[in-house]
């Protein structure tokens, strides 16, 4: 079912499909790829991240698939994210994603 918007609101319920094998949303509007070179400072040990990049080259850390939903009170944004396995220093790729989500939500982690 297609997303139907009238007067800036979703007017008919809709569904999305997420492939259970790879976590990717099949009917997305926006696709974001985040690579190591853009996330160096997100790692606690940024020097280890720089060394990893130099040794292994550009590495895809995670992807986000978003469904565009009106940004109004009562509507919830839909997305699916895929974090790839990996570790830099003592930190797994997933840990930088968790910090990024909390920072986006306005919560500061020490």
C-alpha cells in the first residue's frame, strides 16, 4: 500500500517491508551510507580508526533506509539500519552507532 499524505498528515495506514536476511527496507525513500572516513572522530581511539582506514581503505560502517513521513506531531519516522561487523581498537562498530543515536536524541554520553 502506498503512503498517502493529505494536509501534511498520513491519512491511510501503510506498511513497509524489511528483508529479514539483510535488514534492508525495500520501499525506502532515502538511503544513507556512512563510511569510516566520515566517522573517525566518533571512535574513542581516533588514532586506531585512522590506522584502520590507512591499512584497510574506506570501509562501510552502517547504512540507513528511511521512509519519508511528514514531520508533524503524532507521526513517527520509520527507518531500518544495518551495522556491519567490525572492530577498531577495543570498540565495535555498533558502539559508535549507539553513541550517535543518543547524541541525536539530545543525551550526552561520557
